[in-house]
């Protein structure tokens, strides 16, 4: 492309968001000047969120990393000097070889997540490299694993319906998800359903933007969602609003669940959840009498000690009323149909030792401080654990170890990169060839590079392919091109939805829908012998109740405990509107719109503590502390505090983020994070 031309290119949003939007990107004089939605995208239809419109400010940010750097100051100080790629690669490979010789490859730990959702640059060459190296493996569990396993524990599969069918829904519950900020195209589909007569109810702990958009908001205490679902099921059974024929033909364990429901009358559920019993009864009646009814299960629910069981329990509701019979009925946690062959892409067979140790990513702080044998090299990419990982104080202490050699590959000098020994410049997704799948909609997309790599930036693909060659790895898989990897993504004989997508068609059209002809979507799957597990015996082997249940979080408050201990607060830290986790948190225009880190406090709690709107407040527990600006509001219940968003640490008055407070315990299923099962104390700051 001539540098004097102005062209518009099609692209894809790479952020960790279910919508995976289609984009139109304007390039002028070699710079991106405008990002808008792709009007021809079949589901995102030209609409994009506000933060994505600011991608030009991210790609051409004055503080973007453009060349490799070596640390010159103290860890965390952020002082570096420019070096060449040759010097950086030599130092990385020599360090790795020395560590492997002296301490074994398990002394090296990769750390990554979904800073970039492209499958070529996240989950292929990087995994192959660390597997062949024999490094300690990373369990990437920080986000959705508990909820996904909870859904699967009931449904037997990871995904269930095409979200485009929800335009046919007539009673919609958004449960535990601020989808106006985090799934805006589902909102668009729900708006279409509402114009056709649907009622939209939001169940959440916080009167957020989605709660204000809905027709009705039902507010409850954090971690009590399973109790509310069981209370609704109690009413459905008591008032004969269940589909006995569906339960008989398509479920396992209804009689056992019927007995369990006797323990959850609305009166008891009201005391636990804080939801009035009259609301519980009415909600159940409306849900039971309206078809098709649909539940959109949000991400927030799974971030509790009992997160897997919460999602499992809510997922039972559509079975009781037979909603899976109807187009637009059922429930959706995430799209489980774009399942790739991870063994083919990641090549775990390259491991020299199949019994190499594995570390859960939420335990990063403990791993860096306590692992035996120690972690001596940390390689971070597609993530910013200094800001996003729980038990932040331990994470920062671990990153500050002088005997830990840390490499960070990123676009910016993030909170994590400030602790690195080497910082490597990464390409933006606009500079890569990549393929994208969604964990919500049913489309696969390809995005081609529309800019050359800025400065000396390298893609993840190029970095790990080069390191493999430098380490002397000769396996043919390290010769795979980016197009080879895209073909391997599609080549999955166990998933006809994906394998029937033709590579040439995808490269030509750039957006292709999954092949759903093999009855991959409910309700057709029911005709093929699928059973919904209201009683799941396999959970007993994991120490879990085989029936849906409410199990109180290990710390914090609920409707019953708040009255007994009003000085213990439950802290919730959901996403804010302008950032996505820590991504986009350094864009000045978005920072200005979002303001500063705040803590929402109920007026009764604020009055007891002598706190007024705008006061600086301190929250703390045994893990750490954080100072924020008070926002006094009845958008939260008494005993509940909400701080929205993950900010870069420099945005907090004392440089300590909200994850100073969050525990690194594992959820009940899959080892997921429990960010929202966090108890804190509150006081006015000096």
C-alpha cells in the first residue's frame, strides 16, 4: 500500500470479549485514523463499543514499545535501556540453557492469557515452544473455567444454542452479567425480542448499566444465586409449572432434585439472598408461564467459591419448564461449539517429561515465592499479572525477586513489564495474520495485517518460532507458517461444526458461520439421546454435591450474615465500561471518561463510617489494602462494596490495586478464580 493512500480494511477485534466484533479500519499515510464496525458482519452489524473506537490511540500510542529493552534500575522502577533483538534473543536462550542445565526446565514458567484472542498468536507456536522446552505448565483458569464446568455438569456439553435464536425469546433473564458493557450485541438481539413483546429481567448484585436498561431489576447478595434459583424451582414445582414429560424424557435425577427443593422455600431463600419472597414467587411464576424463556448466564457468577455450582444450578431451570423444546428457549453461558483440537495446535506430545509439574495461574504469587524447586525464569505475554492476578501483594513480591529472570512481551510498559529484566515489543493485532473464534456467537473470522509491524515489534508467532530455532528444536511443527496454523485450527474431525469450514472459503469471505447441520444445537440434540443431569453422580468424586445446592462462600456476607456482622463487607470488582481488564487502561481519553477508581458504598454503611461522597476510603483484609474514592449510592446493598474495573496501579492513590484484596483460592470447579468471594473491612482514609 502506498503511504499516500487512504484505504478501509476489514478486521476483527482481538479483545477478551464474547462479541469478537467485525471492524472497518481506515488507514491514511501509514497510520490507522479510524475504527468503526463492519456493517456487513452478520451478527455485530456495524456496532462496536466505545473502547474499540479508540484502537488508533492504542496502536499509535506515544508510549508504545518499539524496540527491545534491558532493565537498568530496580525491579518495579521502570528504568530500561535500548538493546537489539540479537542481544535480547542471545540473553534469553543462554539463560534458558543455563537454567535447564543447572535446575531443569521446570524452573521456567510461561504466563499468558487472552490479551489477544487470535489463535495463531495465542495457543499454537507459544505452547509448542514451552512444551518442547519442558517448562512448567500453566493451568489457564483465571476466567471462565468454573462456569463452563458448571454448565457442562448439568448439560453434558459446553454450549447449547445459537444466540441469534434469542430474538424469539419472550421472557429473558440476564443473570450475573453486565452485558451492556460486556456483550453489547446480545443486548441488540434482546432489544429485537423486546420489540416483539419480550420482558427482560436482570438479576445481579449491583444496579449497573444493564440493570437500568432492563424492564425489571432483582438485586441479591453476592454468591447467593444458587439459592435464588432453587427457590424459583421450589415455586415451579409447588405450583405445577413444570414440564413433567420433558423431565421424564430428557433428564436424569428429577425425583432427587424434587426432594432437594423442599429445603428452599421462598421464605428461607429470601433471608439468604435479600430478595423479597413475593418477588421470588412472582419471578418463578412469570418464568414458568412464558415460553420461550431464556437465561443469559454472565461471567461474574463463576468468580465465587461456589461459582461452578451456581452456574450448574441456574442451568437446571430451563429443564424444569422444558424450554429446550423451543427456539429462543434455554440458557447460554458460552459457545462451546467452536472447539479446536488443542493437542494438534499445542503439541503436548513434545514434552520431554509428560509428568512435568503444572501451576494454576491464579497461584502466581505463591508459585514465585514458595515453589520447590523454585521458579527462576518467568516469561509473560498476552497478560498483565501484576494488575490482574489475585493476591497482588504476593505477586509483586514474587516479581521483585532479584534471582528471578523475567521476560515480558507486550505493547506497553505495563505494571508487570516494570518488573522485567527484558522487555520485548509486541505487534498489535492489526499487524498480524490470525484467525478468531467467539465464545458467544457462531462465526469464525480471519484478519489480515493492515499495517507493517511498528518499530521493531514482533508477533508472538514470530518470537516463539525464532526462539525454537535458536534453542535447536528441529521438529517440523516449528516450520509451520501462519496459514498452516489456520488450516490446523479448522482441521478437527471430532468437530463437524468446524471441520466443514473450507479454508479457501474462509480466506476469501473472512467471516464464515459454523456448520450446524449435524444437530449440534439444542433442541435437536435432545433427539440424539442427550440427557440433562439434574443429578450428576460424577460430581461426588470431586467432593461436590451431585444435586444443585447453595453453599455459602467461604468469606463475606449474605442476607443472613450481614445483620450479624455489619462491619464485614463483600467486595465485588466487575469490569468497568471503558477498559477490558487492564487492556485500554492507559488510553488518556478513556481514562478521562472513566474518571478514577471508586468504591460504591450503600448510604447506611457510609453514614455509620462517617464517609461522604468523594471521601478517600481504605478497604483492607489480611491480604492487603487499597485506597479508593467513595461513591455513596443505593446501587449496592448494605454490606456490599463495588469497585468497577481493573486500573493500572499508578491510577490508585497509594499504587495498590483492588487485587491486593482478592484471594487466590480455587473455585469449586476447574480451579477457577474467586475474585468476588472477598471479605474486607472499611474505613475513612486519612
